[in-house]
DNA sequence: GTCTATATTACGATAGAC
DNA sequence: GTCTATCGTAATATAGAC
């Protein structure tokens, strides 16, 4: 399509979201001004409002896109049949890889919940519960089949999610541990925490 | 000492910190104005500056007081000798109880780190590392004595702290689970995660 | 599509009266 | 010890020129 020279609509829209994500993650939503974002994008502040209704909508769009992409990505993972151990391993591997590749979006999704207006907050929370309930299903099946030993699967979900998300607070690529190394260690901790017998786990890869 | 009627210095100072802690936890440091705090305290904004140098100092004082109280409280716990299992149990029980009784201060101490100026940030981080290294010592001793089986004690510390801190995101007193009920379940998960043999643990209380 | 300019409101912090 | 009033700055968002 013909576009005016110097007109950069789609590019500006993308850069706006990228800059906002970076700045919100670094300094926090409330501490970042629209002027700062505009400066990062390389336009004046007025130009931003061609692409967003207001600052709140910008935050919500970022978080909503993140949660949607998360659910979509998990659904796109190949299924591993009925074996709870295999499904748990798949979940842990997916969760760690996916979250460690998106540190800014993940950080925002956990830190900025309180800056969402009530309706927006409810939508994001619903998406998160959906995602976490997939893990819940794995744990419940595992307990029912006797391969996991867990006093409370609901707390098991909370515990595992918290354990895994904690990695984002300290992991930096290129240090002592690779993603694979971290994943192996955390897999051991998760399997142990759900009371999976070491004998029941498949040969390590 | 004689104090002018209507003069409320110490009370105002305490209420200022209490209000700031409550509001910072609810809405975030950057989103809370000094005017809001003053309104909660029941004074005009100018009066606040009798008790704090500026807003940043107020945040730092809250976080510093929190971390100092945390270290002091852990040190005041009775020692349990050399047995790593007993020390781990003591740590978990202390950490959960202490953190669940101070949800606002805990929330601030994890969420507002990025709003600290560099010097203040360094001080708070040093205090946190000190505290977490106490758990590190327990894990290292346990591994050395063969009662824990953990591939990486440093990641063990990160994992356990994240697991335990996650409780603050969902626990509410007076619901289905009591503090004691939660603690028992989390103790099981922690013991399992560090690879402690169930046979090695003392009789349940 | 972006700019400049601006309306409106709010911020942190201080000065001086009481 | 607290109040009122204010300084100087910056916020979000919009209007209209180009």
C-alpha cells in the first residue's frame, strides 16, 4: 500500500508497545510518564494517542496480550497423553522456557496488577486462573493415580507456580547456569515437592 | 513531659508511617501522593515534613525497619543445635508466621525495590542476602551431612524463599486453612524439595 | 502521521502565620 | 505541631496546524 514518506504508523505502534513494556518493567507503570515513552519512541507525546486510548489501556493491552500468548503457547505444546509425570515435566519445561524468554512482560504481569482498573484486573486474573488450572489438573490426576503424593493440590499449584516464577528474579542468561541446567534442577525440586517417587520418573535426557 | 494540648508529635509520626505502609502496599509507592498520606493521617501535607526528610526517605525507613526487624526476630529464635532438619523446620515455621503477620511490609519490601535510590537499594539488598544466607547455611550443612539431597543449594535457597513468599499472595486469615494448616503442608513440600527422606524427620507435632 | 501549543490538574516540597 | 498559601515543576490528554 502507498504510504507517505515519513509516515510510520505500524512501526510507531509497535515501538510504542515495546518502549512501554521496557519502561514499565524497569520503573513501574505509575513512575513512567507518557513523555518518557514518547521520547523512547522518538516522537512527541501527542502522537502516542493515535495508537492508544489512554495510559491505562496501554497497560491493559500489554498484560492481556501477554496472558493470551501464554495460554496459546501452552495449548500449542504437543500433548503427552495421560501420564501425569510426563505432563508435569512438560509443564515445567514450558513454563520456565517461556517465562525466561519474556522477562519484561512477566515482570509487568505480576507487579502491575494493582494498577489495573477493576474490570481489567478481573479479566487478567481470570486468564491467570485458567492457565494455573492446567497445572491443577495435572496434579489432581497424579494424586488420583497415586503417582503424586500431595496433601493439597491447590496449594501444590500455588507452590509450584511461585517456585518457578522465582527464577525470573535471579536468572540471567549467560551466567553460570544455562536454561537447561536450571530446568533440570527445578524439575528435580518440583518432582520432589509433589511427592513423585524418583523410581517413577523416566530416564533423564 | 509537658506537651501542648493538641500537639501530637509522636502519634503523628507513628500514624504517618502506618498510613504510608498501608497506602504503598495497596497502590504502590509511585502512585501514592504525600497529600493522600496526609489525608489518611488527618493533617495537612506540610505537617508531614516535620517527620521525614522526603518521600524517598519515608520509603527507605519503612523497608529498612522491616528488614532489621526480620533479622532481629530470626536471631531471637531459640537455636535448635546442629540438626539440619530441625533447623530447616524452625526456619520455615518462623518465615511463614512472620511474613503472614506483616503482609503490607512484606509486599512493599518485594515490590518497591526498584523505587529505591541506588544507595538505599544496596543496603536493603545486603540485608536480604544476609537473611537468606541463614537458610543457605542450613541447606549446605544438610547436604554435607547427607540428610538433604539437593543438586544446588543456592537454587535451593531461591526456590524455598520463592515458594514460601508465594503464600503471601493468596493466604487470608480466617479462610479454609489456618496458619498451622498451611505451615504443615508447606513444610512437607519444602522437606520433599530438599530431598529429605521422610524417615529422617521427627515425629509430627 | 506527527508537531506545537495548551488546558487542566496534580505533584513534592517549603515559608511563614498561629 | 499544624495550618494556609504558594513555588516550581510535571502529569495526562486534547486541539488544531502542517
